[in-house]
C-alpha cells in the first residue's frame, strides 16, 4: 500500500530536514489525524505541489496538528514538456471527470472553456463556486495520484478568449481534438512532440466544436487532430490523448 500524501505550504516545507521533526497544522493535519487516523510509526509523504516531496514517519497528532520525523527530502524536476487541457464545460460532471483523470495522468494546467455548444453555462454569480469545485477536484486527484507537482487551474475562457490564448502562446503546440480532422494521431511525429515546450489539447462539449470555432482556432495557430476511428465522450478524449502523450514524450519511461 502506498503512503498517503498531504499538502504543506512551500515556505514551511522548505525548512524540512532529514532526521529532524516537522510540525504541520491546519486542515491537512486534521485529515491525517482524524480521518486517516495515522498512528505512531506509520509513514506518509508531504508535498508542496511544486516539486518537493518529503518522506516522513508519523510521531503524534491531536485535532488539527501533527508532528512527524523527516526521513528524506527530494526535489522532483518539472517535466520537460508541459501538458495543458482545455476542457469545455459539459453536463453530468463529465467535464470534471475529464479534469480528474487528466490530473491523474500528469496534466500541468487545466482551463475551463465555455464553448458555443456547451449546455452547461458558467454564470457570473456562480463562477467562483464552480471554479472552487474544479480546484477541489484537481487537488484531490493530485493527492490520490501522489503527485509532487500539482496542476494549475487557469482562468476560464470563452471561444474568443481561447483563440486569443492560442495566438499569444506560439511556443505551445495546440491540438483541437475533432472527429472530422484529416490528420490522425498516428501521423504525428514523436520528435515534434518531444521538442515542444508545451502541448495543449482542446476538447469540446457534448454537441461538438462548431465549424466557426475550429476556423478561429486554426487561424490562431492550432491544428485539428483525430484520435482514432471511434468517437469518444467529452470526458474521455482529453485523458486518452494525455495517456498517448505520456507514452511518446517519455513521461512513462
């Protein structure tokens, strides 16, 4: 069984030293003590979400505080190629399912997209609550998958804003996943992907990406791409493409 992972603030965790004790307070400590019910001698890990991983032994805890002994401190480098998922809002929490799976697969940034055909609409008065739900989903998935680097939740965009983002980030290779694209995944050259600083995947809603959106995105610099013969759901396309990227860019080597 893998060790449970808990979050610690970057500044606080920077003081962790092998062989020394470390004190953690707040919600994460409370979760470890009252929910996970860790006992003396059990092992755990603390991460700061930006690459630091600290292996620890649980010593004692009470309510919202715990004390651990640091066994080892490691600083994991960020991946050479960053992965971005632009996920259109979808009904039935399929968009959240995609974001959760993408986090488990190593996505580095997630952006909510209000597509023209999105049935779910991001209303101004509920935006903060919706974004909070997405952030909680990413956090839980990052901890579950024991990541030291956690994904960033970017600002939400509409189609105009997404076209502007594509145009303003020429260092990113943007792919619009679309069932009618002429270029399929198998036609991509591995060296082109591994040489990219970042790769962005754009996934539409249940009703698909409109022709006008595809036109705007390709004019801005994106490329349309077909995963395969099968048409997959909005919750599946992004994670499927990310899994393929992990295989060809060395994430899984």
